[in-house]
């Protein structure tokens, strides 16, 4: 492999060294804020093969990507996904890639945690919005809380560092966040809370779900001592340390505090479409240059052209007048 010495830099001077790959749009859950209950998924024939996904990811690594995250849909429900993880792990071994990681709902972790660790995965983000099994069922529609807990235990045993991601949902889990914090920090896991974003048609009304994290933070301050810290994981979260638990809490605030100025990432879908911004519709087709030749020259040129039109940022809005998603695709297409 010929690793590029020239980093990818977008029109706003931001270095792009992080690729998120949605390896499938399918999922074994139907979280109410993410999907409609009755979803139409892509026909299987439209998906890139695992070999093609490997080639695409490798092209990005050649162009300076240092961190790769597999997401979805649920990445661990894609057939033979561990084949891709194992193939990609060669870039960890060569030193071209600093980190290979996943965002998962945890349902399949009991099966895969050991193998993930064996492939060089060190950290995982596990999405979990509640510790109450009944509420868990209500929010995921199809998920089993017990299986996720087994998955977390398997991840711990395998030595994987887990961060819990919770979407803050008004009237659903806002009252529970203190308990979740104590639970996560008690098990040595960091936690991040996320504002719900207006992506894709869902059955619920997003204005009913949306909770500005500034409000949540103010409420947490009644119970805990929060200290801002400069800790960074290369993402948009701003972290505080909680004196009472000794753990870290991240806030991802796409709605109340736009963090686009430090954006370092692009997102690839399982059909080879590259989204340069989570909150914009513009995209570049990489499948055509991928399939047009066996070498990577066309692909590299298409990636350069795409990075050359990465937009400045998103324009998410959630309010009663704008009763439509800001972008029509669901989060599961790009994986958050
Ligand atoms: N299935 C995996 C999971 O749930 O972790 C990976 C894909 S999921 C789309 C990635 C993250 O996006 C999850 O943490 C989920 O909670 C979050 N998410 C989904 N829809 C969202 C929305 N409309 N606003 C904010 N976060 C959302
Ligand atoms: Fe599936 Fe993740 Fe979306 Fe939930 S948030 S429906 S687990 S893709």
C-alpha cells in the first residue's frame, strides 16, 4: 500500500482523517427516534460486497484516514462482518491506521466481543438509552435488554473499553440520566449524551422528544459537580468530569451548539455513497469509480473531488413550524 503523505484538507482548512462506514442499513432494533417501525431497507443486491468495502476503506487509509468506525444500521448483523474487521485490522498492524472501532447497539456483542478484541479493536461505543428493561423494549421496539447486558459483560471480559451513548429524550430518559451515569462510571465506562437530530421520517413527533442538553446539564448540576475538561476523543463531544463518580460525561450538542468548525470526518454508506456532512443531502458516488477499474486512481480522484466540496456545516432545526426532517435519510443510512 502506498500511504499518502498529503493529508486530505477540505475547503475550510479542516483535515479529514476519520471515516465512518455504515456497513448495512439493516438493524435488529427499531429505535423510535431512529427508524419508523415499518422500514424499507435496501435490496441486498445493492450492497457493496465486504471485499468492496475493504477496498474503499483502504483507499481512504491510503489518503490519510487514521481512524475508522464501522456503524450502521447495526454493524454486527451484517453477514460475515468479522471478515471485514479482520481484513481491516491489517492497517492497524501496519501502523497506517491508529484506531479501528465500532458503534453498536450491543445485541450481538456476546458473540463477537472476543474476536473484535483479537482483531485489535480496543474501544466500542454502545448505544443504550435506559436501564429499565420495559422502557428499553419501548424505545427499541424489538430489543432485548438482557442480551445487551450480556454483550457488555462480554466486552468487559474481552478487555474492550466501552463508552455508553444515550440519546437524551424529553420525558423518556432525562430523569434517568443520573442513575445511568452512576451505573456507567461504576463499571469504568465513560458516557456521552446526544441531542436528537431531525433525520428521516419517524412515527413520533421530534419536537416531543427533543431535549436541549443545556437543560439537562443544568439539572445535573443540582446533583453533581461538573468540571469542564479538555479531554477529546477526536469527535464532537465536549467533556466534563463528575466529581462524585470520578468518571467523564460527554455532551454532543448538534442542535444547541454547532461543532462543525472542527469536523474531521466523512461518512460512507453500504452502497458506496459518501456523505461529506451528516446534516446535508450532497453526496458523492464512489461505487462507480470503485467498479470502473481495478486500480485506485479513479477512486482517489473521486475522493479528492468529494472532499473539495465538503460543506461548512449542517443546518439542523427542530421546531413546530419546521415539522419536517432536515435531511430525508435516516441516521441508520450513515450511522450517526
Ligand atoms: N445500531 C448502532 C447503534 O445504535 O449504536 C449504530 C448505528 S446508530 C444509527 C448510531 C447512533 O445514532 C446511536 O447511538 C443512535 O442512538 C444514534 N441516533 C440514531 N438516530 C438518531 C437521531 N435522530 N438523533 C440523534 N442520534 C440518533
Ligand atoms: Fe438500530 Fe442503532 Fe437505529 Fe437503534 S439507533 S434502530 S440500534 S441503527
